[in-house]
C-alpha cells in the first residue's frame, strides 16, 4: 500500500516559521507531482503549493513569497517551508501526490496523506 505521511505541524506564533514534511512509502515506481493542500472546517480543500518531478513549483497567491515547496526525489519526500505565518494559515495541511506504484504502473494514482494540524496563534 502506497502511503503519504505528513509531519511537522504544530502551534506557532504569527510571524513564525514551520517546515512540513511528507514522505511517500510503499511499492513506488515513480512520483510525478507532489503538493500541499489545506482545509479548515466548513471550507473546501485548497491548493497551497505543488512541485513537479522536475522541480517546478507552483503556489497559491495567498502563500506566494512566504512558502517554499521542495522535494527530495531520492527520499520520496516533499517539504513545505512556511515563513511569516499568519493566523489565516491555520488549517489541516494535507500532502498529495500522483504516484505510479509498482502494481499499477504505468497508471498514475492520486494519494492523500492523513493531514497535519498547523495552528498560527499568539
């Protein structure tokens, strides 16, 4: 079973920084796009940032210039460096990835992590 496991979410004060990690594991052949989404109660799940297998990053306007997404392909891991955090960044952050497993290849399948809580509050 391919899995995505996030880590790093915690309480942080406004203006602070936080680094989230998401490691993919399982019978992985290759990983295409990896990214981060976030969701608060009563809202839709919004894209925060994603990065292609070639390292091209994309960001939501609300986090551009504050967040940086990166990946370590050798470790099947994607990171989200969050700087200058604001209370409105409070959400459950979910890792997402398009993955070719050894079982289903060459077909891409989309996977979600379990989510990690980020709370920005004084």
